[in-house]
C-alpha cells in the first residue's frame, strides 16, 4: 500500500531571500498595453461573433468593468462560422503580443526580477519563434546567474536546452548547470525520457573526474523532492558523491500537480492509475537520468540507492530486478508492495549490501492508517523476497527512539567504511 504521509525532510534555505518586490512603472505600462490588446482582440471577436476566440482573449484583459461587459456579451452571443478575416487578425495580434512580451521580459530583467521575466516569457512563448525564444532565455540565464531560485533557473535552462542542444550557448549553459549543481542542486532531464531529477554535485567535483559515485535518494509520499535533495546534501558533507533525487510517481498516492510542477498535466494523467505503469515510468526514467550522468559526469558503473517511506517502492523494485547494478541499498522505514519478479535476477553473489532501518517509534510500524501490514510487515515481505533470490548481505536494525525518518546520516556513513 502507499504511505500517504508527508515527508519529514525539511527544506534547508540557502540564505535570506529578497523580500517580494513589485513591478516597476515600465512593467506596469507594458502590462496595461497587453491588457488593452487582449480587450481589443476580444471586442473584434465580439463584433464578428468569433466567440471562442474572444473568450480565450478576454482572460488576459484584466478584471475592469469593460472587460467584464465584453466577456458577458461574448458568452451571450450566438457564435458565427469562422471569419475569413480571423487568421490574418490572429497573426497580427500574436505578433503584437510577442513583441510586448519580449519588452516585458527586458523590463523585468532591468529591474532585477528573474521570476517576473520568466512569467512574461511564458505568457508570450507560444507566439515566439525558436530564435527569439532562445535569445530571451539566454538573456534571462545571464542576468539571473546568481539567483537563489534554483528551480526557476533549472526550468529556464531546460527550456533553452529543448530548443538548442548544440549551439554556441551550449558551453555556457553547461557551465551554469554545473555551477548551480555545486552550490545547491539543479533539475536535469534526459532527452530520451520525461522524468526530471534533482542533482547535486559534490563540493570536490571538477571536470575530468572518473568513476564518480552516485547516491540515489527516492523521496516519500510528501514528494518534496527539492527539500529531500537539500536534506541529504547537508548530511553528505565533503564526501565525493553525486546526489540524485528523481521526481518519481511510485512513491505517493494521487499525483497532485502542485507537487509535480515540472510535469505537464498529460504525463500526470497518463500515470495516475496504480497498475504498474508508475514503476515503468520511474524505472525507465531513472535509467535515462543515470545514463545522462554517466555520459556527462563519468559516473561509476554501479550506484547506491535509498528509499524513504513511499520511496521504498522503487528502491525494492530496483533491488529485486537489477541487484547487479547496486553497491549499497538502504530502506528507511520503506514501503514494499510490488510483487517480486517471477525469476531471480542475475548478480554476483552475495550481491549488494542491503540495510533495512526501522524507527522504534514509527507510528506506521504496525499498520498504515489502519491497514495492515505496516512498515514492519512490509519490510518482512521485502526481505523474504530478497533472500529467496539469494541476496544475503542484509542487515536489519530498529533505530532506538527514531520515528518515521529518512535516516540520511546513516546513508552517508555507508561511504565511510569499505563494503563487507
């Protein structure tokens, strides 16, 4: 069963953020011009009874009385067939909207707001050709290089990468990506799969290193992926290990869009059913992320993985399907649900080190919201499946006084002593 409890990993702030600021006078003037354009568009559509087009436009016209009157009239009007004038008018409006949007991006950057600049870009993006989009994105990246909002910087980087994979700005974007991943964490996506993952490079990392260890941390049902990255990163210290927190689906119950801002609605809807497809998405996606890291950061062939709470689902899945790829495995109050594969996977005996940690005072040990088995019973089932396949390097421990915990410090201790 899925453990629908919030993650206990906390977001660790990088420092005091700037107080929320307000738009400058030139930004306000441009915003007013965009609203006037939307109102003009809607009024033309009303005159020609192009009701669907007009209603789409009026949403950007603001909430003043005139906009409200035009909206009401559009809703009451009888729609006409599409006007032969509409395609040319639409092209004209879109061009004006794009031009205003780019001016608004520039004005927001001039006044030091990367967030407002990106919001303006996002609003105008559908009307921009790739060249103008890439130019605007590059300007945002250069102006906002030191911005503390790594999620925003990551999204801008990703948008630029989607447009231009080999251009002259590629080197700059790679340097910026590494810079963000060193000071906090960066959101990465492979070109071959929709999964995104938070990645933090070790403080000791530099280009040219080989066989760099990788630690994957699978978050619990709270899906606070950036918070989990920062929590594990703080515990990592100066250990020379790349940390990866994939934005998974198998760890939680409903796929709440507010917790998954970097997936579009279609992807979330396609993976909502709990019929095995979440495991396929997560497994294929994590594989793509690991391949990307291997190509670009010379990571080691095998990696280590930990799963907290609902993150135990994917952790157990990978252990029982691909144990030969793993160094250390740590289940932290982890869930186990998916049946083991019918045949034993290939690996060199005795397999990876497996550590099963349970909090003595975990309120979910006996049951999960009244449903059995709880963490203890699920851990029993996972351990039995592993031993049935011949995986014998298993250590199980109840942590005195601990509750439902990710045991991040225990994960990193595994790097301080040689494998058994």
